[in-house]
């Protein structure tokens, strides 16, 4: 929410309430006086219930609503800013904001990528596509110049879930994809496992991807910082860093 607030400030908007889940009674009573409702509730489209609530607010109180996929990853953050600029009639502010955010992200990449670009990393996925969209994670690793040597689909996934994930992964990467039970030494040779689940001690340095992906450039920078910190640890010491 803090990151969303900072993005909205660019357009001269002040968030006075996070409704309905995190609002006090006093804040709820002020909702009808709002000038805009920004929906945050999904990757591709907002949750049906949240969208219906926004429609009700518009119908009853004449509050327009902005409904776009959450700004997760750089491409989606740029798209979110562009769409917000178009919605508000502030396209120039949106372009300026994109430039500022890109500069901020590039500074972080320049700071952290030297610690990451020579690391051999394997991506381990045990969440089905419904709960884990790999595009943002692969985008982040690519931007950090991480060498993804392979992707392992963990055995918690059903055969259908593995096939769905494999199809999605092939849209974004040419890295080899294995099932966990297949005989390969990718995990043994990897220096860091970027993973959705805690693994055994077969690899000592693990970066645990957050269940809810972070929003905006600030969220990306936070993950890069933690991943670089993990890369700087001794291979003997290892350990897990939680994104």
C-alpha cells in the first residue's frame, strides 16, 4: 500500500482510506466523499466482489473507479502508470513518472547486479499457476543479470499443473525445465535456489519468493536488495532469505 500511495502522489492524489478491509469506522464514513476509487485486487482483472463494490460506490455516490492489473514487475508498473495517466487526463505526468521510476530501478540494478550476474541460479516452482505467475520473477532475475541455469517443477504440482506451468514458462524463458524427480544435477551445481518452497540442504543458499508479489519499483528493489545480500553470504554459511 505504501508503494501504491507513492505512485498516486505523482498524480496529486492523496489516499485517505484502504477500504474495506483495513478501514476504521471513521474512515468508512468518509468513503462517500472520495473523488476516486482505485481497485487493487488481481493480476489480470480485479476480484469480482471488489469490482462489484466499486460499481456500487460509483452508482450510489458518483465515485469513478480505476480498475487495472496490480503493478507487479516493471512492465506492469509502466502500464499501470500509463493507464492511470490516461484515466486522469494526465499523460504528461505519467510519462514523467515512468522516467523517474525507471531511473530509480536502474540505479538499484547497477548497485546490485555486480553481486548477482555471475551467480548460477535455479528457479524452483511448487505453486500452481493459479497462485504463482512466473513472469514477474523471471523479469526481475533477467534485469538483475542473473544466470538462470534451469527451472525445476517441484513434485507438489499435479501433472496438469506442471504442464500449465511449463507452457507459461516457455513464453518468457528458454531455460531448461525439469520435474523434481528427473535425474539432473542442476540443483547440485546451482549457487542459489530462487524458490516458492523451502528445500532440503541440497542447496545452502535459498531465496524464498513471497506468496504475494511486491508492487511497483519499490517492491522490486526490496527483493533485489535481499537477493544480493544472500549472494554475498558464504556458500558454507548459506541459509534462507525470505522475500
